[in-house]
């Protein structure tokens, strides 16, 4: 089993006073309390985590660059997170100013605007990736040397593959294994066939993350992890805990036990790539 350094490329911090509108009702309020860098370090103390990437979680909804500022203060005080992903509404007329505001903070690296949508759940629309105004904003990411952290469901992968091919100069990190909507054994092949379309795009990296919320103790993550690694290869995969939200279903240590088990058949160099090297290079840590 892998014993080397880890960069957790998907973690969250919050102070409830920052205005996270989703937090009071999420999981019946189980996480509606401050979670700061010392809390994360305590949670991760049994793993060899040497770097972290903070993913936006809706703080300061009227001015998302203030969340980046707040996380940067955590980083300046505690030495991490070493990279920050902020929020921006890519179809906003004020987008460029928002990107400039984010970019003044040294650890800022990219944008996440969650796009996952099924029925009435998730994003407010399901057509962003084909919307002209949204695409115009998306194209600005290359100007500011930013990448896009893509949160979608696997049913949206065909459209995402078109987006990736249309803008080959914008790197994409596909989060949460492409978030398979169904995770029973009968759905593995269908998910993998969809995922293959994004694996064919060289500007896409895959994040092995969200094992708690995706599977919710109702399916086995290992076949999905192993198939994802086969499709993308160890040179294009990174790992993330999605904690603290994933701790609703699975412990931090169990997440990394599963990831290490999935990679056990790979060489030590390939394992080091997935757990550390790829993220260090991509997020400029």
C-alpha cells in the first residue's frame, strides 16, 4: 500500500459567519459549524498529507472573491491550503472583474461553477455548456491562466466532451469520477462508456473523489476507481477527499484506504504520480 506524500485536491473550509446559504439545511445541519484548517489537519493526521487544494463552497455569495481572500488568510496563517479554487458565474457581465479580484491572491488557481443538474436538483439550468454567454465567459479562463473544475453528473458527460474539444487550451479537472448517478453493478459499463469520451480529450484530468456522496454506502467504489484509472491512466488522475462533507458517509482514513487499494497494482512511481506528483505540477504547489 502507498505510504508516500499526498496532495488532497478536494477539501473545504468554512466559518459559518461567511454566509454559506446551503450549510444550515445540508445533511440536516450536521456540518453547520466552523471547520477551519486546524480541524482539517486533525482529521488528516494519520495520512501523509503534505498539500491541499481548497474548493469553493459558496461563501460570501454576493462577492465570491471574498471567499478566496478568506481562504488565503487561512493559508497564510497555517501554511495551507496551497491552492484555491474560487467561484464565478461564467455568464455574468461582471465576470472579468471577478476573475481579476480572485487573481490578486497568490494561491488562486481556477474556477468552479457547479453544473450538475438532474430534474429540479442541482444547478439552476442544464444548458450552460451550450449557452453562448456562458461559453464567452468560459473562454476568458485561458486569458487568466486558469483551469475549470467541472462538477457534473455522468449524464452530462457527452456535452462536456464537446466543450473540452472546443476549448483545448483550457484545462479541465473532472471532479468526483464524473459523478455516476447510478452506482450499482449494472451501471458500471454505461458510466465507463460515457467517461471514455472525456478521457479522449488530452486537456482533461480526472479527480478520484467524493466516494462518500457518490456511493453513499450503497455501492462498491473500487470497480469505478479501477476503471477510471484504466481509462485516464495514472498520468492524468489525482485524488481528493471532499471532506468534511464526505465524512457524513465515510471517514477520511477509509477514503484513502480505498484509493490506495485501487492503486495497489500500479508501480510505486505511478502511485506517487496519482497521490502527489500530478497535483503538485498541475496546481503549481
